[in-house]
C-alpha cells in the first residue's frame, strides 16, 4: 500500500471518529481513491533479461569449450539441472519474493537453456534431424511458458523464434511454411491483447509481417506488393477500430505506424508503369497459392474497413475525432490492387499506374494539409518526402527534356518552400490565439 493511501485511510478513520462523516460516506470516499496498481519497472526488466541472457550464453560457451571431455550422462545432468534451477529460481522469485524483473530474467535464462539443451542433446546422441524443427520446438516451449506465467519477455522470444524457424524453412529448404504466421496471429497477439502489452504487440506485428514475407519470397515479385497493401490496410483499419470502439486504444499508434509504412511503400511500387504486368499477369492460373494469400488478406482488410465506415451516419463525427480524410484512400487502393488481376485488367503501363499515382499524390497532399493545420511536424515531413519521391520518380519516367526536368525541380522545390511557410504561419497563428 502506498504512503498516500495509508494517509487517506488514516484521515478517514479520524473523520469518522470526530463525527464529520459516517461509515457509508467513508466507504464512498475510499472507492473514489483506489489503490494504484504498481507499474512494472520496465527498465529493470529489460536490463535484467538482457544481462541474464548474455550471462547464460557465457555459461553455454564455457561448457561448449570443454564439452568433449565431459561424460555423456554428466552432460545430460548439467543440461537438465541448469534448466530446472533456472525455472525453479524464476518461480521462487515470482511467488515468494515478488521480484518480477529478476523472476522474468530467470525464466528467460531457462528458455535460453532449453534451446541450447535441444541442440546439445541432439549432439550427444548424434541425432541427424531437420534442424529448423529445433526452433519450432523451442518457440512453442517459450509460447507455452508465456501463456502460463503470463510473460511479455517469453512472448517476445517466441515471436523471434517463430520468425527464425520460418526463415530457415523457406530460404534453406524452400518449404512453403504457413504455420508461423498462424502461431503469431493466434498465439502471440491474443496474449499481448490479454496482457495489454504494447511492447509485445510492437514485436508481434512486425514478426507477423516478416513471416508472411518469408512465406511469399518465392512469388514476391508477382503478389508481394498486393499482399502487403492488404496487410497495411488491415493494420490501419485496426488502428481506427481500437480507438473507435475503445478496444485497447493504446495500440492505435503502433498499428498506424506499421500500417502506414507498409501502405506507403506498397502504393509507391504501384505508381511505376508496368508494375502490375510483372506482378499479376500470366501467373494466377498456375499460382493458386499466391492468389489465396492475396484474396484472404484483401477480404480481411475490406471487412475491417467495413467496421470502420459503418454506421454511415457517424462518419462525420468520427472524422473529426478518430481518422483523417486520406484514410479513405486506403480501401480504394486495396480494391484497385485486388481487382487488377491478369484476367480482369486489360490496362498496363500508365493505364494501370495512373490510379496509384493519383492515390499517392492525394495521400501526400492530405498529409501535408493535415500536418500544417494541426502542427504535426511528422505528418508534414512524411507528406513532403512522399511528394518529392513521386516527383523524382516521374521526373525519370516521363520527361526527356532538360528544360522540363528543370521546371519539375523548380516546382517541387517551390512547393516544399510554400509548405514550410504555411507551417510557420499556422504555428504563429496558434501562438497568438493562446493567452
């Protein structure tokens, strides 16, 4: 109990004794000032976990240096006793002493020893196994421990291990591994939601995107940008939904950050002529796997945007509170990409890229306008950089004349200069309005 809480309860008892308030009033006052939940010391936790992991690696290397000289049963005894001691110390510190940071560090050490134990046991018995299997076993062990404790650090380790497993399966053995994104989607993200952990969501979301990237690497040129356009739209929609419905709104910034990065990059790819020809044409009849990926994520993204837009009568109210006008370009881009299949679209070259250039230009201008109006330097800078990238790309594609190219540079430079003036003027107006 905090000192402030103790003082308040003491004062309430004195007020009751002096006849100032009765017991029912005291109970109501006490409810108004509940005991604050102790905040987790993330600095101590992070440094403890990192320190213990490095310490554990040092122990592993010391044993590895003398490993050949140790008898087989002594090796097994060392492995299992180290594993039991680490987790035993973690449970003791968690249940008896309340030292959460050190407890998490010991559990992290136990997970590290569990992974090293997998490799060492395989070495002791000369087990010739498909080596990525060790990472999935290791990751599932960390995931089970993450749910049972529950533990953010174990969830972070499980996310990293699943991505490693997926990368080794795809790049070393060219296997189409679909399980890693599902493990992160249904194993890690619900845990992060349950624990209300922005840190775990901040790790799980890029882990999910990377696992999809690794699964798509062998047909990435044909469907990758379309898949990531849909995933970006899904993340941006999730950012709006969690704020609109008050579902863990602290994560809105994370979803928006990752979604914007994916969306802007994917949209920029489609601004180039013939991008759709290389991505979509002539491959869909023989690549049903790639088609399924695009359609699944496009459907999920469109469904999420339906949740954003409905009910229609609240769009104006939500627009002022939750999202911006340029957000409505995202579902348009997703639908355009999804419908731009080889057998549906006869447009290629500039005919196919025109809509994406307009969307990218609209996105850039809206970011600049919103940033200047609300004095958001990050969005203003992002819109300006995107506009410059678009101008430089079209400068290389469209103009052969040195005079025309010079005019383009002058126009872009003047536009950026005007943005700076508008931002400064808006800042001055806000400063003058304030008392």
